[in-house]
């Protein structure tokens, strides 16, 4: 066997698990699908050369850096040019989507924390014959806007599981900290957590003002000493909550959604009970695979159900196993 065919065979073996995962899990509508009473432009079968990924992540957010790493790794493995952009403001995010459509990309990956603001732009892409996969947020609106699939976790179910886990740990009153106003995923997480836990209250903070976040959590704990559990919905907010508990001398347990190095260290130190891990690397990687399968072979699989990447839980029994992966930017 010559070296060239052998290299191609190794490449196919390397990609096989990911392609199989996408084929089993992806959720799509078919070509020329009806979108809100209008027919989307048929997708022309052919090669996928470029994919735009547009998320609502804040600059420097460790969570979204992992999503970016996953998307770029898939692009490298599949020979696709992947361009990642993000904007926390939904109006700016919509403009980034419009720009990608104007550039004629072969596929689009979009997170929809604010679905209504992005709807015209997503539907414009679909009408232009550009297949769209939504990720992370906007699961309920994904198919309605014409996307071929959604990759993420059911935020309400994940929240319910987190709330139940805190209740099982013997906690009686929970504070759920919402870090982004208008983020449907964050609201779903808290709603699910309250359902799974029981007695709870919510606190609205601004992720872009970390000092105020810590001050507001501390104030809430000092105002109500019966709060014995704090659930944050973001790994950056988790670190602030841990510090707020220490400053307030509260006997309060902290748990969080999502991983970063600070969360790993806090779990190892015993100052954080657990993290809900939605395995966001998959949210970057799998949509690129799905777009390639759809664009090149019109594969529409999954029966209308989203790809569920979580929830998984990382606690003191599992944290050491994933610590190195978090450090390398894949968890």
C-alpha cells in the first residue's frame, strides 16, 4: 500500500466516530423545507468550503473559547475554512450573520440567546439556500426558523437536574444567579433549577461588571442567612460567588453551570460542589460535521430532535479526570 492511500485511510478512521455521532444525533429538516409558510431555497449539493460560526459569547469568555476550538478543529479535520465571530449584543450578532450571508458561506452555525432578534437574519440565510445549525441556545425556535438541526443541552432539564442535585445534598433554600438579561437559556436554567429544587429565589447581575456581581451576591447572602445554596449559570460568575460566600461568612454551598480552570480548582479545593458540563467542544465540532453531511449528501437525520451534549456533572469524584482537558481547551 502506498503512503498516500494509507494516509487517507487513517484520516477516515480518525473522523469516523464524529461522523457517526452526527449521523445518529443530528436533527434536521429536509431541503426546501417550509419556514413559516414560505419555502426555503433548495440547498445545492456540493462541497463545503466555508462555514461561519456566529455566537453570543463575550470576548475572552472561556466557555466560548472552547466552542471556537471545537469548530476550528472540525474545520481542520474536514478541510473546511471556519470563521468564528461573536457579539454579546443581539443587534451586532445579527449583523455578523448578515455579513456571513452576504459573503456566500456554505454553512452557518448560530447560537440564539435572543431568538427574536436573530430571526430575520437566520431566515434570510435559509432563504438564500445556506443551511443553518443552531447551538447552545434557541432550541425551541431552531426548526421554526428553518435550521437543519440544533446542538446543545435542554437548559430546563439541565437546570432541573442541578436543582435536584442540590436538594439531594440537603440544601433548603437556593439563590439562582442570572448573569445576562434577556438570555432565554439562562432563564430556562433557573426555571428548571427551581422546579428540581423547590424553595428558591433569583438574582439578576451583569456578567460585564464582575465586581458588582460579587457585591450583589454577598449582599443577598447577608440579607437572607437562610440561603444555603447558590447556583450560578456561568463559570466566570461561579468564582465571584465563591468569593462572595467567603466574604459574607455564609454557610452556603456553591454550584455552577459550565467549566473553566477556576471551577476545576474550586471543585478540587472543596469550595464548589459541582459543575454542570454541557461539553461545549461538541457544540463547536458537531455542527460543522452536520453541515458537511447535509451539503454534500443531503443527510437529514435525527427525526426532529436536537443533539443533546449534556448535562454531565463534574464533582470531586470526576474532576481530576477532566482537569487536563479543561487546561487544553477541549472541555
